[in-house]
């Protein structure tokens, strides 16, 4: 028993010795990510700056160049590049009678029926897909921004609560120490109060750390060291995801793949060619040249050796696009269900948390009066004080969580900030 009491005294002494170091660490500015609240900065301003900053903009610009190249391909005079063939033949290594022949051929591929029209359709579908991807990227960035903003709000609120809790614990410690000096309370009550201060400082330290992490994530995402004063959103009246840019992008991918399949069915055959030639012939033992011109038409036959792989590849892209569309559909339906359910739950929890907060507040007030009158002890006061802090934290957190869930609902239905 004596050993146990001795161990308890050592633990208390170590805790008391750690208080100055912990307080110094809490107040340290070794790692501070500051965010200035700007009342003129709007959520839309931050959103637009964040979209421009997103690294995927480079990929979108590259895809825009692809659209331009497909338009050039569709509006070209010929479906493929022409070719020139130059040849010469003589009998120097054979009969050597002075026979000479020069020939130049110009190969001109010609358009197949509807080939140009299908190429224009592919170019238009590619442009539509790029535009849909740009809107989808905006919504993706909006989701990241919403999460970053409300993480800052959530952790900032918790930090303020821990500050209030620490001040309350310090005030209680001073009061208990004075009453101990007056002989009204025992030394053990002083130790309990000191432990409560240490606990509050630890919570404040952790809350500050999480707040710094949340601020840094916001700064990294937006490139700003300012945050809007107001960024609460109103719940959208849209009730489904049919107009969500993410869903529209998935549909455009299927449309593009089907358009490319139609083009592949046309271009799986080689283009016919017109061959224009000029020929100069010099006969044997005759120095007179004979010049002539000719024309040929080359019509290739279709073959599964060429057509099957091209059609199969295009059909595979259609299948992949459809699979991605259905995967996205299930993800969006899940997001919609969770967003609606979370809003319902958050509203119900907020009402309950509000009632608990007011009850705990009244209970703390009565317990503090009872403690001053000596009708209750420190242990009971600390217990009621902890319950009051938890109820206040739950109430304020539910208020923020409801606003956060509204932002997530808007994200699920595809509404931009």
C-alpha cells in the first residue's frame, strides 16, 4: 500500500514538472499556418483561383490541341497524304542497246463515302468531351475546396472550445488553490485541478495541430493565405445527379467512343487511290524520246486481316466507356443517398445536441454554485464540467456539420459554388 501511494506521488510530481514545458509547447510559434479572414473575398473567388491552379489544366489544354488536329484532319483536301514515286529503268547491264525509261507517279487517295462527315462528327464529339471534362474538373475541384474549407471551420471551432476549456480549468485551479490556502480544501483537490489543466492543455495542443494541418491543406489547394468570412451554402433544389458534370462527362465519353466506332467501320478499309503518271521512253538505238501521261485507279479489297483489329479496338473503347459510365452512375447514386441521409441525421442530431447543451449548461451552473457553498466536491464538479464541455463541443460541431453536409449535398447533385 505504501509503495502504491509513493508511486502516485511520483506520478503527480512528474506531471507538475511537465506543466511549464507543455505550456511552452502549446504557446510555441514553431509551426504556424496563418489564414487571414477577408470579408471581401467570396467563395466563388476562391473557387475560380483554385480551378486555375489545378495541375490537370495542362492535360485539358493538350486535349484541346487534339480537337484542333481532328478538325484539320476532317477538313483536309485529301483523307491521307499524297505520295510521289519516281522510277528509272535502262538496259545498261543487259542488252545495252541504249533503252531508257523515266517515270513519275503521283498517288492521290480519295475520300470514301461519308468518311469526311464521320471525321467531323468525331471532332465535334471530342470537343464536347473536352468541354465536359473541363466542367467535371471544376466540380472535382469544388469538392476538394468544400472539404478543405469545412475542415478548417471544424478544427477552428474545436480550437476555440479548447481555449475556453483551458481558461475554465485554470480559473478553477486558482480558486481551489486559494481555498486550499484557506484550509477549506485538501491538497488532493489541488492535484485534481492541476491534472485538469494539463488535460486541457493537451487537448488544446492537439486541436492546434489539427487546425494547422487543415489550414495548410487549404493553402496548398488554393494557393491563398486568405479565407472568406462567409462560405456557407444554401441547399440546392435539385434532387438528382442527372445534371452533374461528372455524369455528363461519362455520357460524353460513351458518345465519343460510339462516334469513333462508326468512323472505324468506314476507315477499316483502305482509301481508293488515283495514280497520275508521266513517262518518258527512249528506245534502243534511237535517241528520240517518247513522252506520255497515264492514269490509274487503285481500289483495295476489304479483308478481315485489316478490318477486324480496327473494329475490335473501337468496340473495346465503347465497352470501356460504358463500364466507366455505369461505375460512375453507381458512385453518384451512393453519394446522393449518403448526402440525403446525412442531412436528415445531422438535422436530428443538431436538435438533440441543442437540448443536451442547454441542460448541461444549467447543470454546470448549479454544480458550480453547489461547489462554492461546499455542497459538492471537486470530483463531481470536474465530471459535470467535462459533460458540459462535451455537450458544447457536440452542439457547435453539429452546427458546422450540418452546413458541411449541405455543401456535400450540393456536390452530389453537381452544383458549383
